[in-house]
């Protein structure tokens, strides 16, 4: 139909820790949602999946962005970038990117992460 009903799911080491609202009929969704995540000791990765909500059947995965513990730790000031979506399945073609902001609060606990899912295109 030329549009999607996108939403995001945030996973830490494959465990769902947050989900955005669905933006209906949009290829350029704006979420502007912020989450404070407590990361488990020794966590490996943070993955944001962008999905297309379907009223009938299973939701389609549009793509994902994965950041390793090392990538997040390497950016003491945090991340504030457009990141390209990667395919979930190797035979899938993916277009699009997500604007993501990650910050470790300065006086906060080192395993607390502020995750701001801004928008996608």
C-alpha cells in the first residue's frame, strides 16, 4: 500500500525492555520516546528492531540496529546519529535508518542508559 505502521522494540541481550507506540500509515515515523534502561552486568548488545504492525498475521520486521557493549562504552559522550537499518535475515533487502540518541547519565550508575528513539525514515 506504500506505507507502513512502524514501531520499535528495544532488546538487551535478546530480552525485550521497551516498545514504542505504533505510528500508523507512515514511512517517516516520529516517536520521540525516551527510556531509561538498567543494563545487566556483562551485557553483550542493545538491539532496536523496527517492525511494521499488521492487523492480520504476524508483524513484519523492517530492519534492526545492533550496538555491542564495546560500541556503547567507546562513546563516553553517547550516540546521537542516524544509523542505517540492517537486515534481520541475510536474504532480506533493507532500506532506511533510525535517529537514535544514547546517553549514560553523567552522575548516574555506569549501567544505566538513556535511550531516545527519535524518528526513522
